[in-house]
C-alpha cells in the first residue's frame, strides 16, 4: 500500500433543472482503497467542513447490482476493463493525477442530483417484454427438458448484464441496443423463451425507441466499455430477431 | 395474542405458532387442504403492500399479482433488480436428488435443522425442504440459465454442512440470475397493472388501524417527501440487520429500519443474537473500508484452508518475508481436514469461522495483521488443470485479483516437483442474520396483518444458516408459502374497504416521522453519521462478535449507551429535509442500528449457551466446540419493545417442539 493524493474534478448539479458545473477537490487516499471509498473520504471531509457531500449511487460494492455508474476520465466505470466503478481501486491511477468524474450523459437518463441519474427507462423496457408469461406453480420438472450446455452457457453470458447503463453512456447515439439485445438473446437461446420470441423482440425495441434512446450504428463502444463484457454479437442476434418478427407480422 | 405466565416467564401459547396438526411430512399439505381461500372476484378488491424487492419481496409481489391481488411494491434502490439478493454467489439448495447420491426432502430438512444447531422451528424447515424442488422448476421455466452438463440436464455442486451435491448454480452469480428471474415475473405484473412499483422509496413506519397493519409511511428518497400508502395487509421483505456491524458483506443501503419500526410498534423480534459470520471473506485492510467482500463458499469445494504448522513460519508470513506458496506441503496445517475429517473443508460456516479464529488467536494467522488464513487451490489446479478450475471459479479469482492485486490462479513457486499457486487470504466477516421478526407458521408477525418473509424473519435457519439456503428460503417464502398463507388472513377482509390514508392513524404516523427528521437536522453537532456508525461497528465486532462473554456483552451495552448519547446530542446532518439527502437517510438508519445493536447484546447475554453463530466462551467443550444447553434454552427468544429505546426489552419465549428429529450434539467429525 502506498499513499497518494489526487484531485477529483467532479460534476456538481443541485437538481434536474439546475445548471451544473465542475468543482475541484483534493483528497488523500492510498493504492489499496477503492475509488468509491475515496469519494467516501472526500464526502466525510465535506461533512466535517459542513459542506454538502457529493451525491452518487452505489450499493453492493462488489460489481453485481449495477447501481454504481460514473463516467471517469472519459470512460464509463473508469479505466479498468471488465469491472464496475465500485471494483476500481486507486492503484489504477497515478499519484497527483486529476481525475474527472461525470454522471452518465444521455437524454434517456436525466440527472437527479450531482452524479445520480434516473435509469427508470431500463425498467420500462424490461416491463415491455423481458419475461416468459406464465404463472408461478405450473412449471414442469426442471429436468424434463434437456437444454444443450452450449445454449445454456451462451444464455448465461447474455444474462450477465447488470443493467448499469454504461452501454448507453458510452454510445455516441445514446443507444440501448446492447442492453435490450442481451435480454432478448437470453430468452431467444432457451426453449422456454420461444413462444413469445417474436412479440418480445417487437415490443422491447418499440419501447426502447419510444423512450428516446438513439439508434445503433455498430461502433461497438458499448461492448468495449461494458463492465460485464457483454458481446456485440447479441446486437446481431437482436437485429435478426427483430427483422424476423417484423417479417412474420 | 394472550401470553401464558409461567415460572420461566412469559410464553407464547403453542396455538399461536399455528403449526398444523399431523406428522411433520403432512403438515403443509394439511394446512393447504384446510386453509381459507379468496375467490378471484374478491382478490381484485384486496391490496397488499410488499416492502422490498429481493428474492422474497419480488417473488411475493409477482405471485400475489398473478393471483389477482393489487400489490404496491417498494424498493430502496433505483430498480427492483438491484436488491442485495443479487450479490449471492454460490447457489440454491433443493432436494431433487438428480445426482442419485441419496438426497431427499427429509435429508435436506435434517441437514438444515442440524446446521441450525437445533434452534429452528421444525415444521417451518420441513415445509422449506418440501417446496425447494418447486423453486428449481419455477426458475427454469423463467429461463434462469443454471449450469448444465453436456447431456443437457442440470449440474450440481456441494455446499457446507451436506454430504450430497444438491446445490444448483449459475456460475458464481446464482443470486443475480434468480433475482433477475423474479424481477422478470414482477415486470410482467407491473406491465399488466397488477403491481405498482415504487423505486427509491424507504419505509419509515407501519401504520396500525384498530390493531391491524393497514399501511406504511414511506419516504420518497428523491423528493424527500413522506408519503402514505394503505392496504389490507403489509409484507416486510426488507432483509437482515448485518450492517449493524458497519463492516459486513451487505450492501450500502441494507438496513434494519423497517423491521425495527415494526418492533417499536409491538412486533416481537426473535433470536437477534444469531448472526452469521462467513468464513471466506477478503480480510479488512484499513480503516477506510466501506464494506467487506465475500468469496463464495463454493470455493471450498476445491479450495483447501490452511495456516502454517509452525509459529516461526507464521511470523515470517506476517512480516512479508515469505509468501504462502513458499511453504511446502508438509509444513501446512489443513486444520479443518484435521479437526473435522468427515466434512473437511465443507463444515458449516459457524464451525469454519470459529476454527479460523482459534488458529489466529494462537498466533498462526497470516497477512500483516495476523488475521487471515489461506484458501489454496494448488491441489485442485494440479489435479484438474488451471482451465477447469478457472471455468468453475474464474469470476471469483478475477474479483479477488481486482481487490488485492494477487491472482489465485497464478503459479507462485515450485518446490521439488510440486507446483504451488498463490493462495487467497480470507477471514470471517458478518454476512447474514438468522434472527429477525418473529413469525408464526403463516409468516405473520405478532402484529395482525403484518408479515415478514426472507431474511427479515427468523424461522428457518435456527442459530446458523447453511450455504445456499438463503436463496431457497427467500424464494420459498415468496413464491410458495406467503401467497397461500396470506389468504387465510385476507379471506375475512373481503368486505373491508381499503382504508383511507386520511385516517388519524396515518396523520399521527407521518407527524412522528417528520418530528424525528427535524430532530436529526436540529442537533447540528460535530459527528458525521459514518463516524458514529464505524464506532458502533467496532464495539459490536469487538464485544458482540465471534466470541462473546458475559463481561464483553455488559461492556457492549454500556458503550452502546454512550454511542446513543453521542448520536442524540452530537450528530451532524448536512442539508435540509427537501430533496435527495443521503446523509439524512443514513442518520435515520443509524438510529435503528443502535437499537438493533442493543437488542443483539441483550439476547446474547440472556442465552447462556453456545449454539451455531452464537458462541459464548464460558460455554464450550474441552475441544472448543459450542456447548448447547437444551434444558434451559430450547426456545425462541422473542423480544418485546417496552415503549422507548432506553428501557430494556422484555423476554417472551416460544418453546421449540421437535417431533421428527432427535435433538443431539452436532457432529461434523465422523
């Protein structure tokens, strides 16, 4: 462990309609402390000085709940690949470095306060069709229907999405295609998802468009920045699912 | 309920636990055959509040919606998908016996009761084992991508406290996949209009009208407004109280305020001393840490736990003069395999945690603090190859490396012909709470119309929970138990209109919430919320942690009084009551953590025995194992609030009744 001092250049915005601005803060931390714990240290200092702490989202702090966000030095979830902001440790930065911290910037994710955004649009897309329509209690024995390991593993890879919104933040168009395609893929790859396959693709894409997400131009930024390494091939699958569904209409 | 006065104090009458008649294997069927139901036309007239969207909350809300009830569902995060069930790694138990290794409903029931050191309610545990198989069917139908074999059937692995492989899993992300399954069913009901979802809301009080729970006051965390919600029944699925200790594997927003609000309104709190300390967490590394990270119990399938045999070697490791991989096989003490040959590294969590503490207390611990043991994969990598081991635990290895900068899959040293890989360093940490709101067989608390499900209640895990059983219990309660039992209550509510939120009871409850808020803002002292919470956590870990004594618990209670005083007189909360104010919300929670800390200490002081996660140093065998006292403590300790936080709670007992299982000393040695 070695001590370090960094300058955090943080976006402060009092509320959804307020004008925001960057403010600089100097904070002492060390290489074994996480980035969010460094923000905790800074907030503790601000409270001591009777100033308002920086509002940011985080919950599980082990990279799985998807609550943390932050655009750090131009990257969603910061410089580490395959990791969320809460899994980012200060050893990734240099002593004396100035680190720029912003909220997700996307029309579909309005700022609530400082670094917190409203990601309710993601829930609405899931509500449009991200499920199998059956009621609890009626399922057959789990082993009655063998599923190939390859399909199950691929579905698992898609289902790993944590719904954090980094893909939208990374995309120059603010597209949610990677997020939607991961969910559509999980169901399309498994037998239980087949019955509603076409309807699901149509409804989820329509909802995504309605909520103001941009279109996909296949730059691949979403997948490159995804903390769970969700593959771009999901988007290819979604396009195929969507076209097939439209043709069948 | 009418309590019985006995020479031993106040006792809950057996009838009020509502355990059905008949042999244990027939109780649940008997119950379902004779309970009252609500017909579909009447379900539409009834509203149920479900607080929480973890495995228990999301599965209950969606299933109640499917049945036709109107559901109001609250979550503290920005989406139901983020509840902390999502972080459960290892798996979910079920008695499918797909591996043909001798499993059965009875054996899962037996293992769970034994794992809980004979302090769980037998009838509840049997029901849990019975519905476990339905859960797997339900999840597969939802497209939960469980691990499979090449033949296409489901794969299993082993967890602590069992000699069969009954754990279903989805990589090291089982909780995530199960929660996303429940979330998908919930989303369907939201789309259909049966469930109304409230995100970024926190429950502050339960509203009682004519002796029944009829609603809640919840705070909108974005606007800062208190809002009123009414219903025919209220279900709490708000998780455990592990964050009382500040450092735990719980998420930042996990808190016990909803449960404590119910307790202050008169709901009994049962067995608060039963706190689970998980043996395999990444050790504490400094005073700035905000939480501890779990390394899944599944690692103990292939990982072997050890410390050096020799004190000199331990000292060198502590000073950093040598690495774990420099210590050859013959100088390693695989103390779990040595002490518990029958279960080895897969002993239950309480046993593994205590054994680690015992070695560290004797000076054999590693890390610069001396407070860690090794979890080593060299044998597994040499036997199976790194690819197979990475396939099984790759994401956990990566997570470990991200935090500690050490890769457990990397070759550390070669001594002779043997390859030694970098071992992980692990240490026990607060993980789960077996205690919770007292509930009867129907999962109803001692307040009419108020239910508690999942980790929030106390009933199924006794004094220690087995690995992969929390997911099982959360989903059992939400999918298969509560949706039945709550109808027994709601059936006579069909002609009662949903109460108005303008009733004086709602006025009064909201007024009190506002007054408490103003109090917190008015103190304007010098201590931040976190600084007081850290101090609370330190006291809890030091005096009410892995090993407790009468003296340590009395010290804790005295120190907690000081903490409360600091909190009430010298707290500083910045900002105002309007809008988003996380410091203010944390202050509310801390007030309840302090009450909870006292409750844990009172219960631990009362229970003059060692069992499961509750270890009183005065009560141990010569070999250092927990020594139970079935003659005097074969009961559920229920605590009754006495009107204010400064008065000690009153003890009420629910005697345990075992019919199917012979109560005996827990043995994992042979």
